[in-house]
């Protein structure tokens, strides 16, 4: 089930009311962020607020996955 049950909200504050972008520190918060990103699949025309929101959530996922891979890599070297 998606957080965005109908059409995507149009403004950044409306999007944040559904899911507030925040630091990702475990699989639960990662899955919530990925659910939000997946809600944007197939959207061809995003307004500037929607683009910024998607970028903000996406960068948090990227950073978490990047940092997680560094932690895993350093454990393998030890």
C-alpha cells in the first residue's frame, strides 16, 4: 500500500505532510523512503516542488546505501 493513495500532492508542504524526508538509519526507514520514491514511478511531468521533494528523498536513500556499503566493505577488510 502506498502512502500516496490518490494523486501525488502538488506542493512540498503537502508532500511532507504525507512523508517527511528524514535521515535513514535502518531498513524500516529505508523501505518507507523507497515506497515514496516508487509512488513517483510513471509520473512524466513533475512540478518544481515535486522534483525537489523526490530529489530530497532520493539523496537520503543514496547516502544511506553508500554509507552502508562502506561499512560492509570495511568489515570485510578487517
